[in-house]
C-alpha cells in the first residue's frame, strides 16, 4: 500500500475521522463529492485549500478501507 501522507487522524479534529492534512475536511466528505459527480476542478473551486493530490489520496484511502475485512477471533 502506498504511503498516504495526506490522510491524518486526530481525536481533536472531526472526532478522529480520517481528514485531509489535519484540516476539518474529512475523507468521507471528499468521497461524497466525487460520488455526487463533482469534478476535481469543481471540488478545488469549492475548497481552494485542497490540492488534487488530496482528492486522489482520499479516494485511495476509501478504496483501501472498502477492501478491509474484519473477522471474528475464534475461541480457543
């Protein structure tokens, strides 16, 4: 897995949700905008403090999380 240097976690920012570079912009918000058919250009216009790489890493993080599987630990 590529290093996701722009995805941060801080309990004091947005309740510890994954955010973009410590800002109050969550990965979920970025993914929702992309799912709503916002182009990268439109997202960057709405949030000028974001960069194209922020959007790319948010999508990469979301894809990685969607592939995670939680399995119960079997009792011994």
